[in-house]
C-alpha cells in the first residue's frame, strides 16, 4: 500500500525519470476492478492526456501526483506503479497504462483497492486530496511538538486506541496500518493502548517515533514490504510486518505476535509494548 514513505519515494523517482516524456497513448480500465476508483469516465483519459508532457511529481500524504501540462494524474492507496522501458512486458492486468513517445510506459495496477485519477488541474473535489494538501506532513517542520500535542489532547481522541488515533479520520494523511506497526514499536506503545492512559513521556515518545520512523522509511526508499517504481523492494527493513510475524523481537527476544484488530492486522512485541 502507498503510505507516506512510498509516496515520497515514487514521487521522487517519477520526478527523476518521467519529466519531458510525451504521452502518445492511454489505456484505462482495461482490466475491470470493482475497487478501482477513477475521475469521471476513465475512457476519457486518453483524450485528456494525449499529447501532454510530464512536468514532474509531488506527494501529498499517501498520494502521488504527476503534473502533465494542464492535467493531473494521481494515484493512491493500493495502486502499484511500474516504469517500463521500451520492449518490457506490461502486467497482464492493469487499470491504467500510459505510453510515451520514446517507447517507455507507466503502468498502474490496483491490488485490493485504489484511486487512479486523471483530471484537468483544479477539478478534483476529493476530501482526502484536499486534507492531504492542507495538513503538515510528519516529514516537515510544520508537524512540530505543538501541533502533535494539540491533536493528541483533543477530548474526542482520548478513548481511542493508539492505532485508531494515528491511522483513522485522516488525522495524519498517509499514515496507515502499514507504517503504524514500527511507529508504535519504536515508541513502546501497544496498538490497542488507549490514548488517555499514555503518560506525558509516552506521548513524547510517540511523537518522536512518528517523526523519526517515517523519516527513516522515506530516506531508505520505503519499506521492504512494498516496491518502488522499478519493482525493487524498499531498503527499510521493517521491525514488525508480515515478514517478521512470529519471530523473536530484535530488542528483547520475545516472539512477536499478529492479531486482527479494527478490520486489519496489528503486529506487536508483548515484551516491548505492554498494554
């Protein structure tokens, strides 16, 4: 899933690889997917993007935005992006394929669900997009201790679990269930721990972990559970993920656990993250 580190990585790679490329063909919705979300009619994407030139890319939370003249192409959530050189094989199933004049291409394939929006600049009225652009990223100075303290001190979040606080209601756009695991592990906080039970020291540790963990993940090209624009795994080695479930904790040696919680899975170390 595209979360903050992956969005940063993909936007950087796209910004280094695609600018100046001219779009000559666009195929959208070739492989029907119930949970692939488009802007208006995807069959209009070809007309919208034909002849456009890629200018650059930025990330907003867990969204990757590509600028192409007067048009914008944006991806989020469970979309897998892959850059193809001339002659490379495309994925057998894809929900968006953009071909360039030099024979290279960009494919986008939805995993469980994901957005593949192409639209005239300024015309996407999507609340997740707007919030992601408005709120400060944990990777910036705007996400400081005062900002975090105000957020975690709200009455409405006191009875929430640590997972619910960090990863729901777009409180921190792009921080999802994937990066959440190591953030809480590094802070020593159990995913089910209620916010109103955290001491001042634990709240400080949580803030520090949000900042440092996401920075490390982003600087290392994303997590090793995800792939970048060229199909390579991220260099950040996850402490808690599907790759480490049931293995000894690298800190205390206790076997890590996986449990179902809030419609997804949580991973934790019983020894390091007491509840």
